[in-house]
C-alpha cells in the first residue's frame, strides 16, 4: 500500500496508478515497455508509437489476494485502444480466467481512461474491445471485475460498454462516463441536441456525481490515493455481486418505455427516471 | 444502398423475413423482431434490430441500437436462456445485423445508453457461455457500438459478399467529418491499412469473419440466395461444438499477428 500522505490519483500516470493500487512490491508487469511491442499500424500513419502502446498490465496482489490490473494511459492518443493495447487487456483477462478455472481465485481491476476505439486501427480496436467484453463477462462469474474511471479523459465508446459490464464501478467527480463523446454527438445530431462546449450540461449528465447518484456507478470517491485504494479494496472484498448491473433488465426497460420524449432531458429528469425519485430543481 | 440513410435500410427486414418465412413477432421493443424457426434442420431464434420510424427515442429511428434496443435485446436473449436451462441441445441464436450505428443523442447519454448496450453484450455472451451457438449474419452495416451490442459476441460471423456490407468503428461519413478527411482520403488510407478499411476482404484478413456468402442480390434475395444463406447458417451452427464457447478462433487472421504475439509473450511472462 501507498504511504498515508494525501495525494491525488487523477494526475498519476497509468503505471504509477497500477503500482499504487497493488500491494507494495507485488507488481509484476507483463509486456513492459522493455519488450517494445508497439502498434504495427501507427507509424504508417505518421504517429510515433509508444513502447507500451498506452496500456499497462500487471499481476500482483491487493489485500494479499491475487489480482490482475490493467490501466489505460489517457495521455497517449486519448486513451484509445488499438490492436496491441486491446490485446494486452483481453489477454490479461484470459490469463486471469485460466487461473480461476485452475482453482486459483484471481480478480481484476480495470482503470478505464479511454476514448474508445483508436480510429487509426479501427476494426482491430473494435474487435479487441469485443474480446475484452467477452473476457469481463466470463471472469466476473468467478471473481469481481472492478472498473475505475477517474478522469481526466473519461470513459467512452466501446470501453464505456466494458465499464457497464464490470461487477463494480468506482468514479471520481472528475471522471465522465458515456457512450458517445460530446463532439461526435454534436457532429452527428446537431448543437441543439448536444452542445459539446457546454461543460455544465455535459458534466451534469455524464460526470461521476450524476452517474453515482443514478446508480450507474457504485462508489464515488475523492481524488485521493488512499481513498481510491480503500474503494478498490472495498469492492474486491464484496466478492461477486448477486446481480450484475448489466443484467438488471426488466426494471430498466420498463422505465425507458415510459419516458416522455416530447421535450429534451435535464440531469434532474434523468435522475428521476433512473431512480424513480423526484428531484426538486433548487438551482 | 438503395435505401436512403434517413429512413433506414430495409435489408435487415428483408433477410429476417426470408429466413423466418415472416414468422417474426415484435420483441421487447417495437424496433426488435424475434422469431423461433427451424433453419435447415437447426432450431434457431432469429433476432433483428430494424428501423422504427415511430420509435419514442427520435435518435434511434433508423435502425440504430439505442436505449430500448440494448435492454430489449438483453431481455429477448435472457428469456431464451431461461426457457432452455434444462435443454440438452441449446437452440442457436442468429443475429441478423444491419445496424448503421449506436444512437447519438442527449437522452441516450443521460439515461445511460452505455449500460443498455452492456446489457445486450452481456446477454449474448452469457448465452454463448451457456452453450447456445451464436451466429451473426451481416447483411448491411455492422457499425461500432451497434455491432458490439448486436452481433460481435457471436461464435461465428458470416457476411453477404456485397459492398453494402461494411464493418467499422465509425461510419465513413462521420469518420471523415471527425478526422477532417474526405471519404476518398479515408479509402486511400484504408487501402494501405487493412484495419482501417470498410470492405469485407480486408475485414476477413483480420480473422474475425468465418464465411463470406455470395448472393445474386443482397437487397432483394431470390430463393436460391435464401437457401444458400440458410445452409451456411446451419453449417455454422453445427460446426460449433459443445464447449466451443470462446472467441479464440478470431486470433488466426493474417493481419492479427500482434494480437497473437501479445498473448504469447504475456503467457510466457505470467509465471516468470
């Protein structure tokens, strides 16, 4: 565990985040930058690849329990997933699954700072994300898969779906979670539908505070290393949930079939629809 | 494509009707069709997401996978799993795929469309793990989050050999706008970078496509086309042996060397 001095988590690099979440000295990074397995597709498009392709994967222990952990580096290509980075996460989940099948309980923690598919590797990114999702759904029947979204990038595209598959989801106020990025929605649906420069609108709808309040995330945590370590340990300690959020189908569908779509939606209306509780607009 | 983008493609509907002899009924949402049929000797459930001009969510009227579609697919598949928990031979689930994209909208984000699509992904994956053979038949577009939610968890992916059948992370027009390129420039780039391409030949080189089915018309199939496709579906279903529940076979593609290398090296380092 990390030292007890108060320290932010959001500003840490992916590798540092992994090191801090794992029990001290237990981090065994797989396919580290020294292995130099880089994207075979980026250089052809004039982009300098990175030796870890922007994804750090490791095995180790958290609270003395075997855990694998993957962290996407939001500062490299917007945390986008290409062939190599995607294969690292999918491969990690597959190895953890094998351990569980051999009778060695192994949980997973996924730090999901990702814009989704890396457009320069389009179909290989999309295919890898399908494999990551398959890995989460199978692994979570054995041991919890904990997702963490802290910012600054947020979690979008296919990886937001992966977040929705996790056993537990931890967010900070600085984190955002949504399927489509604001600019893409504005581009496709118009500025009246979604104004990508309206910060209040976007954070109000997709930020960690709202996602936690509406039940789409399980834990809201301060941007603090110790608080994050505690939150992750707390989720792992709960074990496999009786029902995963992705499988709470009936109530979710009934709610949505009743939505009045004659006018646009606010964060308060979304709260009311998703929780069934009215929220007074006291702004 | 013969159909304009606004009203949505009719291909999915036509192939669904042809494969099921129009035995489809409305699924848990008006944009979903479900049928339980026999396809060339195989007991199958067939699922379609179709354009629904009256969809209460206006951003999901042209066949996009939106809030209702994701949760609806999940419910449809969940009830198939439930109805067959005791079955010795699990019926197959066939996803007829003609999805232009996921739905882009404010309501969608506000109400957690990512969670809805996760429900669909989970349901398909759980059905596969439970032993239901899952086969995707791509008859039109298979785009991005739409395809992840409806089709990409299948044991086998089949596609009609037609230029209207496209797999990609983002529709070409949208990708051009976002990357500030012309569609011609994207095509040029795609000709050198296989994963960037929209066509099926390049897609097949990634290892994810199990069969490319030649038909005389993808828009209005004749009887021979339909019989050929039924045969391919039945073949794919019977090829999926009990216990064959992973997606591992997709790794064999000629243009997926790095995906294999990464896994090999990680495995070697796992116990080191």
